[in-house]
């Protein structure tokens, strides 16, 4: 009986593929059993050059077991998004060191840009970014942004969709102020009193600017700019205690 001829070249090729598969699964198993041989962290600074969160903060977070749901990088990125109010984007990827056979986890963080800092009567202390997202106060530095104080509604994720909300009104007011070159550099604080009136505090002078509600906001701010640019230079910065814009078409001033 004639036996079939063995194809040793085909047998060798199959054996090689099996060895590759075993090595691949072994490498995956080692990767799952170890978080990383090293971690490289980069935090992109804000436009001002500041950082709300430091590279050290990120490294410490990686060392907290509760912050690491599993040893898979994608799961880590998802978990971070639950409490990562200081940044808008996190990129994580593995890279093998060419010189040494070690896996390094690279973490790149792009921060959110704070728009206004909230210090309300309810004990709230946080930032809102340009999209209305809540950001925790940073222990590293205080962002040089407008400060809002007083009787403000507590933050909720949907505050911008509410029909009535002092926080919504404040956010819209802040956006309007920051869009104006003169007002952005001139107004340093917004206070909401118990009557719900918005009061602007300028960087120069001791007067308080009573805006009232944010209705007809553009007209009120137009009158304010005209008064400061045309009337105030003649009267002096310290002459008035309050500048009231609540009344239609008027700027009512009270002397110090």
C-alpha cells in the first residue's frame, strides 16, 4: 500500500503559525496582568499658560485603586470621564520602548477653558467652562476669570435649558461681557443680591453697577459704555457710589 507523501514544508508552516499564536496570547496575558511598566503624563496648558491639574495629580490618580476599574486602558479612560471635570479630552495609548522591551502608558490631557468662577451662598465653589460644564476648583491656581457671588441657583447639568434660572442668566451675562473687549477687561465681579438683581463690580473705581435683571441686556450695557466713555471722565471715577441701569433709557447715579 502506497502511503501519502508528507509535505514537510506545509507542516513547518503550520507549526510556525501555532508558535506565533502562543506567543501572541502570552503577550496579551502579560499585558493584562500588569498595568504598565511606566507612565508618561502630559497636560496641555490653558491659553494663559496655566494648568488646572498637574502631571503629579494625574500620576497620583493612577495609583488610587478605585480610579482603575480594570487593567485595560480603554476602561480606564471611560472611568476617568466620570470625575474628570477639569479636562475635556483624555488620550491614552500604550507604546513599547524600542531600547527596552517594556510597555509605557502615555496619558495626554487637554484642559477645559474656565469662563467664570462661582462662589454662591450655598457654599458652591467651582468654575463653569465656555460650554457651561461644571469644573472643580483647582488646588494649583485660581484662574483669572470673572467671579460670580451671591444668590445663585445650585448647579444642575441641564441648567441652561431651564426657563428661569439665575445661574442660566449669569452664564449668558458672562458670555456677553466676555465678548466685549471693553467690558471683559473692566468688569471683575458679578453679584446677585437676595432680590435677584445683578450687580456688576468694576476693576477701577468703588461704584456698584446695578443691572437689575438680564432683560434688555444689550441696551443696558450700551448705556453703561456710553456713560463711562463720555460722562465719567468729566465727573471722576470716585464721585458715584452706584450706577443704576434698571430704568429704561436712563443711567441713574447716586453720589458717594
